[in-house]
C-alpha cells in the first residue's frame, strides 16, 4: 500500500465560497461587474489597513498594472532581488523597463538593503521588494533609500498576505503594492490579484488602466491604450469568503511552521529566519540542506514516500531571458540548497511529524 499522499499545497475552501458563488450565479452577475468585486476590495483594504485596493485577474498583472500606474516604462531601471518568482522580473520587462538585480540576505533570504544603493543610476525609477515565502523585508532602510533618491517603492507581497513588519501589514509601506490570490496562496480566488496604495491618484490610475482606459465622461470612449486586467465577480466572491477565514488560516500556518522547526531541530537543515518584530505568515515552510546533493536527496526520498515538495526559485539572473554574468553568491547558495515543504492550512500535526520522520530516515540511511 502506498504511503498517504501529502501535497505541497492545497487551498482551504470550507467557508462561504459555495454560498457566495451561487449568489453570483443566481444574480447572473458573473463577469467583472457585481457586488462582490467592490465588497472584496473594501474588505481587503480594511484587513491590511491600506485605504485603496483594486482587484485584478492575477498577481502578475497586478505587478504590471502597478508599474504602469507609476509611469515606469521604456529604458527605466527597476531594482529587484534576483531571488524571486519570475513574475516580479517579467512585469518589469513587460513595461519596457530594465530589471537591475540585487543579492539576498543569508538569513531572511530577502533583498539585501545594503546592496541597493550601489545599483542606483540616473535611470533608476523604482525599487521592487519581494516578501519571499511570507517573510517581510527589512522595510525601514529600504524606505529611507527610496526617499533619499526619490525612487518609487513597490512591494510584491504576492506570497505575504497577512505578514507584518513592526506591527504593520506588508503592502502598506510602498507607494504601490501587489498581492496574488493563485490557488496555492494563503487566501485564494483561484486566479486573482490586488493592487493597493495609500495614494488616491495611483488608485484611480490603476482602476482606469485595468478597464481598457475607458473614459469616465463618455461611454465606450477610450482615452489611451488600456488593459483588460479585471477580476470576475465569481472570483471576488471566493475572495470575500476567504477573507472571512484569513486569521484562522494564518494562525494555523504559523503553527505548522513551529511544528516543523521542533521536529527538525536536530537534523542538518536550517530555516528561513524572521526579522525581529515581524510576523512571517509562512506561505511556504522552507528549509536549506547542507548542499545541493542533500537537497535533491531529501526531495527524492520524500517523493518515494508520496510527499510532494518544491525547489526554491531559481535566481532570475540565471534565466536565459535575463542572464547576467554578475555574481550573486547568497541567492545562488540559497536557491541550490532550498526546498519548500508541505505547508497547506489543513495539514495536521501528525502529517508534519510524518514528513519530518521521513526526512530523518533519509539522513539515517
């Protein structure tokens, strides 16, 4: 008999998702108009304590829209960590800008603030930080750098819904910030995203561009090139239901992280560290092995026992499209040795104990 299959992630859909989706179907408002879109935006803003939110169809277009709203375009440079999911970097290229890579901190795995300033040029227009796997970046020094050099600050919080830095939710530090609600995120709409800001003008610009840049004064008149980045009412309905359960999901994911740390504390693996006075919502519980061989060995051994894992992201600077000869030793070190463990919110303590026992068996063998 095969071991129990344990996926790396699966969403929790145990609240009002079906009820609200059925309300959409009954009302026939299933596209990008309907009460749940506005409700989701309002509820999301209230949750993360940022006044303006606009829904979009996924996390990648959220980044694209944020850059467009800021006026980032052809020939501009955007500083970004090389250790991130490729969407962060792709969005920069989509607007014609140039990604300028920065290495990571060895403890939090996030962008190294001390290395940002040396990458600033006359073409630099923005800094994009990524709260990797739910761990908040060190925002105070980054905000100071952006203020001193008059640069826009963009937060890619796709993986960090609910995380906090010094008591404040991530997504509330940047000029504009983005979230993803893909099926494996802490809260999900299946596909979806959000662009948030404290700036009313940036919010209005984002809402305008995402809806084909349609004129507010004249029906079916489009003032400039726009985009169809809108979220459906059905997706927003799921989002509203997910927000209702967000605190319990985040609490459980933090508990799962503590279980892993306890069960693996005597093995030759290490964890992504958290900043002092921060809350990491642990979108993915991730570990580093001593070397690439052990990382691959752990993954293979877990797979043989029907346990799914994922490697950490490859640094963007080694991708064919963005290949750079520049050295980023910390990002390379982390990427080659890291893996994501099963981290979904309905994972039981017994499941975590089992996963850790298989990892322990690997080292004993």
